[in-house]
């Protein structure tokens, strides 16, 4: 029989490990937000053009597509699935929308852009979620195929859109572009879904253990299919915003490297590649960190190759932070 004194004697032995694990996880989770604040402070000192409303509003507008797709990709990765084809999907949806804008008008372009993104995302969901094919193989295949199809449809850049497209791109409300406002609304909805709706818990449950999630009544295949469709729809919307902002749809360069930027932001958000946990607000902070980094380096007259190298280094740091957090949980 265990005496109360024995119970009290054993508790301190377990508590220090749990406390260290909790402290380590807390420190790791705040590294990226702290780094973002410090980076912004550095750029504010290094160049007077950085910390102005117009510049920060421009950063948000230029990265609206990344915010939108990263929010959807984060939910997908929390479920333990990934889509590596979003850059080529963006090109295909953007070129398709551009051709529709040019030949059939604004409404047709909007419908085609969203429909192409949704169709490709749904196809990925069927192959991966329903028929259980490898997400890496399927989406890597899409990375090559959708870009090639976009270039087949439009070997040259598509331009000459109706005036309404350009007017929307330069339109503003309360100092922010309409493009930025759309990104803000999508991000708020994504945070609310993951924090307030049962769907958010279902998504993470699938990432932890899909079999167990199925046994408790979660429609695993249907949820995965829906998540890929949402990613496709988000890519279609992002493509429309990019095409409007650029006032053209270059099939060879539109969305190039986009998947790396999205994946970096999502991993910076603390979502492991195996899924099961993560924070939507941290993903959005990750997008902002990458956006600020590129903008600051540009203002300091560094070329895009430097921004690319630094972004790659940031991804490695994100992986290292995740490894530290995992090791701390195992020790605890």
C-alpha cells in the first residue's frame, strides 16, 4: 500500500521533466515571433523606407497569394498531407483565367480561375484521399504536369485584360488594397475554423492517427478530399489576385518557387511534416517573416538570389526548431 508520504515523494521526480519540456516547447514556439520583431527592428534602423505604412501595405499586397494558400496548406499539413504542386497549379489557374479575361470578359475569368484551381485540387483529393495514392508522388507529378499544361495553353505571357481587372488591382479601402483585404479575410476565416469549429480538431486528429480518427466517427477520406479541394480553391483565388496585380499571366514564371515559400511558412508555423498539431496564427507569422525578409533585403539592394539563400536557411532553422521540440517531448 502506498502511503501519502510516498506519493508526495515520487511526484517531484516526474514534475521537473514535464516542466523542462513545457519550458522548451514555449521557448521554441516564441522563437519565430521574436525573430520577426527583431528582423523588423533591424530593417527599420537599416533603411528609413521600411517601417512606413505604404511599404508594409505593399508587402501585404505582394504576398497576399502566399497568405491565402499557406492558410489552406497549413490545414492540409495538420492532417498529415502535403501538396507540392501549388506553384504549377497557380500558373495553370492564372493562365486559364487570363485567357478567359482576354476572350470572354471579367466574369468568365473569375469563374475559370476558381474552377481550374478547384478541379485540380479535387483531383488531388480523389487520388490521395480516396484512392490512397502517395501525396508526394501525385503532387510532384502535378508540379511538372500543370506547369507544362499552362505553357502549352499560353507559350507567351497573356495580357490585355479588361480595365476592371486593373482597376481592382489598384483599388484601395482604408489605405489597403482590395487584394490585401481579401487575404486578411481568408486568414481570419482560417484561424476561426481551426480554433472554433470541430473541423479543426478533426483535422488534427487525422494527423495524429487516421485509423483512430476513423474509428471515432471522423470521415477521414472525405475530409482529406475536402482539404485538397480547399487548397485548390485557395490556389485559384491566389492566381486571380496575382494575375490582377501583375496585369499579365506569364506561364513560364508565374508561381515559380511558390511551393517552397508556402512550405517554408507552414513549417515555420511549427507544423511537422507528419501532421497532428500546429498553430494557424504561427503559420501566418511565418508568411509575414518571409515577406519582411525579402522586402528588407530588396530595400538594402540585395539581389533575389540572396533572398533565396536566406529563405532556404530559414527553412533549415525551422526544421531544427521542430527537432528540438520533438526531442524535448520525448525526454518529458
